[in-house]
C-alpha cells in the first residue's frame, strides 16, 4: 500500500474513533478541511509539519500515522 494511502486511512480511522468530523479535526490542526480530505483520501502529500499538527490534534504520536494495521500498537 502506498504510504500516503496508509497515512490517510490511519488519520480517518483515528478521527472517526474519536468522533470528530473532518471540519473539527481540520480546525484543531489549523488546516483547510478540503486539504484534510485529500490527506485522508491519499491524494495529498502532507509535510512532516502538517502531519505533526494532525497527530497533535488527534492526541496521538505521529508514528501512529504510519503504522500498518495489525502491526505495532493499535490506534
């Protein structure tokens, strides 16, 4: 799986598990909702700084965004 798709799926899973809308997460991470949608869809190639803001907004470690499902700690 492409790393962008994996990161996007992980962002989306954690966001949904926490009961957040894309709009709310985008606001917390200080990014535009359409950009977040592109990240979740695996279409955007976010910088490390943007990924750090998303991870902080989700209250997770940035490394969790890169994990493959079934390996390492669960999200």
